[in-house]
C-alpha cells in the first residue's frame, strides 16, 4: 500500500482507535478525508493539497521553527537565540527589493511575529515589516507631506556632514530611508482595514479574532502585490486533552478564517498567482500518548510533518 496515496486504499478512520483522528474524519469535496472538525475547509478541498510526505530531523520547538522559517537546520541553537540564517521572507525581499518602487509597499510583511522570521546575515532593510498595531499606526504622516520631506532632507544632510561610514551607521540610515519611502507611498491605505466593507469585517471577526484580522490583512497584502506574507496561529501543542482542543473555538477560528481567505482570493482572481502554505514546526505522534484514555494527546514527531498547499484548482485537490 502507498502511504502517500489519495487515502482511498486504507483511510486513517479505519485504523485502531489510538491512531485514527480523535474526532473522526469527513470526506471532502475533492474526495480525500480530513479531520471532522474542519467542515468549512472541506468545502474548498479542490483548492487544497495536503502534504503527507514531508520531514526534517528536528523535534525541538525553537530550532524546528527556525528550520521551517529559514529552510536550513538550526540544530544546536541555544533556546531563545535568534537564528543567524535569513528567513525565507528576507531572502525574497533581498531578491525582489525591500519595497515596491511605485507604491513603497514592503515586499515582506509579517502580519504576526514568528520566531526566526528576521533577516539573519542579510541587511536589516530585509527584516520585513511588522504589521502590528504600532507598526501600522506609524505609517501615518502626522504633518504635511511637504514638511515631512523637508525634515527628512535635514536629517540626511546632517548625516552627510558627520562623515561616518561604519556599518551600523549605514544600516540605520538605510532603515530610516526605507521607512520614509513606505510612509510616502500607498502603504497606509493598503494596511487600513477600514477600507473594507462592514460585511467583510464581520465575516473575519476583526474585533474579536486576531487570526481573522491577520487573514483579512493578508488578503489586502496579496491585492497590493506583497510577495511574502506570514500569519501565526499558535496554541496547538496538545500533549494532553487533544479531543477538547479540537472541539474548541480556536480550531473553529482556524477553519473559518483560513477558508475565508482562500475563497476571497479565489473570487477576486488572486489565487491564480498565489500559493498559501499552512505549516507547523513538526508533526505529532501517530499514536495517542495515553491509548484512548481521557486526557490523551500527541507528542512531538518530526518523521512526518503536515503541510497544506492552497492555490488554483488545476494544481490542487489531491494529497501529495
């Protein structure tokens, strides 16, 4: 039997109780099966490809996250230390340029902070824009555009007169000019969720759901041609009580707003040139750690790591 088939040979729901999905499974529109709690995602399965063939060698939270974010191993990196490798977003920023020349909008936008998502060995101009509340607020010019440009010129002139040429001085100067280009461009409007209609804001539940708000922001970033966008939805370290966890509002939130994002990008035509990747730092043991007892969970398992690709239907609707 081929374990990477379309699951029709031996579906996991037929496995022993300690192996099968804790809350059962449902057959999707595309014909493959997913966990029963993901009812909304099952309706867009023709736009998704679950990946059941990916692995790496790390089962530690921090260094496995670094591996996923940087694409290379960080085995041995001390807990809490930042990887010296560049994140995938920073590499894209380096390849494409830190900002669009016509709009000033950043190439790499972080809707949420994720460990090891920084520039590493690359220039700090490629660290990516953190689209948190303070970051978005700072996009607003608090004076007239003319006065802003005059002040910027004064700072640049003072720097030129200083005669400093050291690396850190140049990096700070580059960062400030990068920030100025963002503010002078169209970024403020792109990041302003108030430009969305009330129905869309309610659908993404932006007042209560941080993940929903990030998904809506990601949609707007795609519409403004941002090249790489990151979103985080943590809190799934279910070593125990996994049944209750999958019945929680947190899973419903993931199911709802990821589906919203996929459908909105499909409906506005942007899914045709967008790849959504849902990833985790490592997988989970195929057997529950307490048999089928109350409070059971799944532990770290890097030998098979789930991923999900989403894009246009002609490339998806199958298990990889």
